[in-house]
């Protein structure tokens, strides 16, 4: 089983013909993703060869969906055009839009998240690595060869920590790994993924990766207390971050005691979540929880 993305998913790539789009489309295809087309109004009607597969280019998302039955789009578009690209995808009625682009102005993100929500389109990102259901489909830039299918669900703000935990727990494997992005405003939250993993019968345990800034992890802790019966293991990045300084992601900034790693750790532990002090310890806690049948 999986959440949001399966082997049946049909994927469009907005910005496929750009350098990043070409590189990662090739990687997605190699991972078994059913990429059914790219979107570029200036190159509509052409095809792009990827090894042994020719992928058509459509003039718009609506055309691509009508021609292929696509239900996922992955966006590799410059920040200045990201809002328009998400709005186009939402207007076409696509169920899932994965926004890889970083550096999108926050007011643009706020606008397109609200618009997409009103149209029934789930947005993952922006400034995220996407999501992967190992052995089935990969929508974004997550390396496909560092883990295998299994029984852990993962939701993370951090791309690199997503990869590290996937690798450290590769012998157990994952149902789905979702990189939600580290911007101040994202389309899919820890809580959204926790709810989906709770409902997924093949996910036995959830790994939650957070980082300093905001209160997403505290809100996730409250949700876990009230709604999640499966074990959750967490890691919070940023214990050594200085106050008032942005660290890596645009949303990773603390002010006073608000948004600190310690406050998040305490909130999660208060509801029974085991929190590792390092990624490696977090992986060990996961292994112990599964072995203990928690």
C-alpha cells in the first residue's frame, strides 16, 4: 500500500524540457514512474527521447490530462512562473501537484495553495524533494535506489534527512516517503501525512522529521495524541541553531523560545513519541519499536 502515489499514478512534468526537468524525468523513468508527458506551451507536439522511451510534450496540463489520463504533475519551473503553473494545474483538475521549485515568494505560495485547495488539488511543497513509493513510483528528486518497499511511513521537512533515514532503515523499507518542504507555507503538512499513514493498513510505524521554526511539530504532536494509534518516532533538526537566524530552509528560524528544537522535542515526547538525538539514533529507535511490536 502507499499514500498519494502508486504504480498506477500517471505523471506529467511541468518544465520537463528544462535542464532540471530533463535530468529528473530521466531518473523518475528509471525508477519505474509512469511519466506520460511533459508540459511546455512552446514545444507542444514534440517528443523527448529518454533512453528507450519517447515522452510527448503537451501545450498545457489540461491537454496532457485529456490525452493521457494523468493524475499527478511534478513542477520544475522557475520561481517567477510557479504560481501560474500551479494555478494552471488546479484549473485542469489534477488531484496532486508536487512543487519542487525553491525560492518561490511566500505571498505566491499562499495564493496558489489557497487556490489549489479550492479546486480540490493537493499540493506537496514547494521547496521539497517530492515523494516516493519505493518499487512503484517516484515523483520528484528523491533517490530511488537507497531503500526498498516496506512498512515504515516517512514525512519530513528536510530533503537530505529524508534520504539519510531512508538509507539507514533500508533493510526494513518504506511504504511511502513524503518530503513536504521547509518553506513557511507548504501545501501538505505533517498532520495530513500522519492521517494518511494512520489509514494505510500496510504502514506499521511513522517516522516524522521536523526542524526548527514555526509550530508544525507541536500541532502534529496534538494530532498524534488525539488521532494516531500507530507508533511514531521523530527527529528534530536544529538543536545547535543560533536564535534569530534562518538555517537552510526559509521556515527554519527561531525567535526566543518559539520554534526551538527543544520545545518541539518536549511536545512530541509528551504524547509518547520517541525522539532521537541524531538521525542514526532515530533509526535505532525505529528498529527497537518494530522489534518490540509497539
